[in-house]
C-alpha cells in the first residue's frame, strides 16, 4: 500500500479481510468501475480490470441498476435522516447517504421523488441558485492548502477548524474541539496531515490571525530549501478570510449542518438547561456532545470527498470527485505538488504542536469520565442519549 493510504479522512480503508469487502466499500460510495480498478492498483496494489470487477459485483449482488429495495424501506430511511443533522441534504447527497450508511440499493430519481414528498419546504429552498465566484487557478493537488476556523458553534463551546485542497477541493481535515485559536493545536492539525500524506503543500493560505503563526513557521521551515517562487516564508500566504475563497465556499455548504446543531444547543438554553458562559455547563456539554459532533463532521467531510463536482463553464480546475482529483490528478491534467519532508524535520516540528482535547478543562474531563463509570453509563451514541446524560451530569457537577 502506498503512502496515501492513511489518515482519518482518507477514503481508502487500510484493513479489510477480503477483496470483496473492499469492493463493496467502493461500490457503496458510488465510484465507477474504471475508478475502482485504478484505485485498487494505486492504493492497495490489487490488480483487477473492469471486467473482473463487474463479475465480482454480480456475484455479490451489487447491482447499479435493477434489484432496488422497496420504496417503503427507502422512505423510512429518509424519514430517519430528516430527524437528524442530515435533514438539509438534497436528493444527490441523500442518495449517497442511503447507499453508504443504510446499505440500500435505490435509484436517485426515487430518492428525489420521496424527498420532495417528505420535505417539500426544504426541497423548495434548495432550488435557489448559488452565487458565481472568482476564477481559481491551481496546477494540481497539494499546490495550495486553505485553512480557516469556523466559530458558528463557539458560543456553545464547540470550535471548528478545517483545511481544503485548492485543486481537488478535498477536505484534508475537519476538526471540532474546545478551541481553534491555540496556535499549537492548529499546528497539530497541519502536522498530522503532513505526516499522513508524506509531505507538505507548496503553499498554505490562511487569514492573519495569531492562531496561524506556528503553522506559518513550520511550513516556512519545511520549504526553506525549495528553489521555486514559493519557497521559504513565501510558502505561507496571509489574506483576509473572505478572500480565502476555497475554504469560505466550503463553510457555506457546511452552514446547514451547523444550523442544526445550533438549534439543538439553543433548545437547551431556551429550556433553562444550559447557561451560556457557565463553565460547568459548557464542559458538561462538551463531554456529552463533542464526540457526536466530531463524528457528524467527519461523516460530512467523507461524503464531500466522495461526491462528484459538476463541470462549470468558468472553472479553471477540473470537475470530478475530490478523492479522485487528489490521488489520481494525472487523469485531469494535473500533477501532485506535494513536497517531501524529511522524517527528522517532522519529528522536530512535533514539539511545537499540541494535541486537541474534547473538553476545555482536562481535570473536569477526567472527573466526568469517572462519574460516567460510577453511573454505569457509556459514552452517548445519539443525540437523545447525549441530552439525557448532559442533564444528569450538570446536576451532579453543579452540586460537587
């Protein structure tokens, strides 16, 4: 397996018992036969041609057309998704969700019709056109990484940070934690990804906030010996957040997801169960909800990286799936601009980074973990479980 087959947001699983399980993984994510064949060879060192892949799919009963699941099963799955953080999904993304997460075999047109019936208001809202954006230029993946923080959930103690590749539009990381303003924490996100990919980008672009100074220093050090126009300090570019168009465009897509979580947390405020600015309440909320929000964001990023970006008449970068554009750039006339970083430099940079935590206070996180054990409870897996645990934990923590 090559150096790309690593990382929490990587689309290509590292361990499967059989090739058939690996094929099913790609099938459920909607990859075409030729794409699967190329990825198997490039990432997993498995040589299967398109004919062999089609034959295996047929034996596994994985059919692109025909053999669809009953509409009632599809409708129940859509109703379930509309009750959670995916309720803003359009029919294309909902279709991918049903195939990937529910294991359903369903045509996209069926999802479109049922979604219109189940969520007519949301379907009408999604018909609005998007604003056109400035033309973007890139030679290939890892030429420019765009990083930024998102503070929409900050009032409730949840701070988001993300990075997107300019050429492929692939999300390289999407993290949530108690802070996105600590320079060493942000540098940790950056360095983890550099280690996973085996190198750094030609350029990192960010806003001029103080949280980016360590990333800028590490990136400049990694690129100090470069002989191109972006070497050394020029390998990190500062600019206004509104001009960091790649990551800003992504935030606009993420906004409906964040609105859902705002509604969940604001509901606690309205019910008198959450007092904004109360540290105990914030830590309890983080302890109960941070893993669930993190899992939700990770799922969103994986779906984003799997989806197909349609062609646009004014685009200067190619259409296609972010994962394919990033790992197979030669198919679209691009070239990988990844800059190899020696292992010694990676190890030296680690001392300037700090791992991020799930709760803003480490002592409270240990205390809450002990209370969870005494209560004979497990970490919440759903919003309902998290709400119940939060209300119970607040009472106990406030009385201590």
